[in-house]
């Protein structure tokens, strides 16, 4: 895959990610939900940007997280460029492009949304508000896709969760998260095909 095609993939997914986030941010308030099907809902939440809503404690936790992710995205961008330069397999290039796009999409939220939008609690946010909810590098990531495929109480004989209310699948995510997960999935499932070029090069060097 050429670098031009990789960039086109990145830009296309990034646009879908940001358009969906801006639409939800400017049309929903926090925890507002629209039921598409019983097993699929649009449910608007915001988080600090770590998996499963985890946070880095402390006054500078959010800033540290955002700066770390910017550095990581820079490294992934170099990996993408280097893989294209080395004519690596399309599996690897697509996977890296998806991971890069997802990370970049969530970084945009973290860096800019805090100064672009006002808050979404009990109201619909507006863009370029005179009263933004945060500062540079302190924005929150917009999530909206919710797939509660099954909800109910588990049998009491089950260990740990027995007798408790349980929801499968209870994660709420966005397009960027899907891109990252898909990219990682490609690297895991198609590992041998993704790294075939590198393996061939190692054999040549050893010979």
C-alpha cells in the first residue's frame, strides 16, 4: 500500500470519527440515550481518554495522559511511514493506519474540545462557546456507541457475579476506539501475514 492510500484511509476514518463526535456533542446532553434497537443504543458520555474510563490521579494526571498519547501517536506515525517505505504487507500498514487514526481521533478531543465546547451537563453543548468547559489539553473524549446485548440477573450459583445484575456488553465507545481495536485485532489474527516482510528480511540477513 502506498503512503497516499494510507493517508486517505486515515483521513476518511478521522472525518467519520470527528463528525460523529461533534454531532453527538452538539445534539445530546450527558447520559442522554436514543434506542436504535434493544441491543444497540446511542448513549452520550465523556471520559478522560483511558480505556474503560480510567483516570490518572492528581492535578496533572490529564495533562500527563494527553502528552504521553501525543508522543505515542508520533511514534505510531513514524512506524506507519517506515512500514510503507519498507514495502511491508498491507495487513501491517492497514493495522498501523487504523491504530494511528484512532489514537489521533481521541487526542483531538483531549487537546481541543475543552476550549471549543461548553459543558454537556443538563444541556446541549455549543461550539466555540464563550464559556468552554475546560482548557487546552484538558478536553474529554466523546463516546456514544452502546451495545447492551443482554441484561439481567445471573444465577446465584455463579462465583463472584452470581445473583447480581449483569450487562453484556456494557462498554461505551466511539469510532476511534473501533479503529484501534480493529488494528490491534488485525495484528493478532493476521500476525504472520502482517510481519511477513520483516521475517523475510531477517532470513536474508542471517544467510
